[in-house]
C-alpha cells in the first residue's frame, strides 16, 4: 500500500514537472524568447541574398511593391503578381523568408503552414529588412512603396503593424527599427491569416496608408470572419480599410501549382479578378508610369 502511494506520488510529480516544462516552452514561444535576438543588420544580411527585384524599363527611381509569399514559400503565384506589377510600371521585390532558414516546400507545408515554426511576428523582421533594402536601392523610389502579402505573408505584415504600434521588436530582433513604414503608401492583402496567434487579433494597428484585402468565403485556412473582425476594428480606430470576399473558391485560388495531395484549387477567373484588383491598387497608391 505504502509502495503504491509513493509510486503514485512520484508519477504525479513527474506529470506536474512535465506540465510546467510545457507551459514554460509555450511561454517562450508566445513571447519570442525561443529565438536568438539579432541586430537589425544581421537580419538584413540573412534575408538580402534571397530578395529578388524585378524592374520596369528605365533608370527610375521606380515605385515598388514588396511581395511576401504564403506559407509554402515563393511559388509561381509570387512571380505572376510581380510581373503584373512590372507591366504596370512598378518594380516588384519578392522576399523569400524560407530559403534563408533552410526550409524547402515539403518542410514548409509540414511546419510553417501548420504554425510550428515562423510565426508572423518573427517574419515581421524580414519585412523590416526588405524595406531597408528597398530604400537604399537607387533604382527605387523610397517614398512610393506598397506592401503586399498572401496568407502567411499578410500575417507578417499585420503583425508588423501591431508590433510597430507598441514599439516592440519582432521575434528574433534586438530592437524595433525607427519609423519602419516610412514611404509606405498602401497595403494589399490576399486571403490574410488573422487568427490564433496573430498579434493583430488583440493589438491595434495604425497602417501608414489604406489597406485593401481579398478574402475567401468559408476559407479553410485563413478565417475571413477573423479578418473582418480585425478590419472592422481598424476602421473604428480610424484606418482606411476595405475588402471584398470571393465566393466559390478555395484558399490560394490564384496558385496554379498546388501540392498534388492538396484540397486547394486554382481558379483562373478569380485569379484574373484578383490580379486586376492588385494592379488597380498599385496604380492608385503608386501612380506609376506604364512600362
């Protein structure tokens, strides 16, 4: 009897210790303490080799759109929008957040798309680094920049806005940059993720320009209900936000090369609509000269 008592007590202590360890690990994850904190220049050095910029004809300086990919990484969809921007007279900077971290497509689906690694609040540091790179490129107009994000990339942009509102540094960075959104004139988001751990669900934002978004009705991966709640609150706080909701399509409807086992489907008609909406937004916010 006494032996059973001590065994039960020992098991209880182990379970309590394990629960405490899990809680500690979760706290470190939520607060960003699980990452080494880099100086801003080191984050830029990590990202810069994996930034691809497409330029329209001429010496410039050209207005620019920064393109942040979804959780699967840089795919054909990123290049298609970049090419549409160049045709409209804008430069397009595609920011790859996965390759510098050694994450390939299969790993991305298993880890990034499931939220195990690389939350939006960490990737916000990549956005800040890309903005620094854009401002120092003599071929780009540092006063005419648009941010565009798809799904996970939109999460990163929204979390960057929430962090900036509080003066907080992104996960993995030692300090918040000064005036990180200087020169940004608008934000374009496609099926943005604004659920679960997204900071924007519980922190206010003050976007540097109008936000325009495309949502998907009954989105299986990025709840349009949560995104609408975020946008409605931002509007109450004085931001200029508008959105449209596409029905009859899936998340990532504009991505033509889904994984063979994916339940997501490409829709050419909706893609054409979204790309037109994207280009029209660039024209309004950046006033480019058509290429």
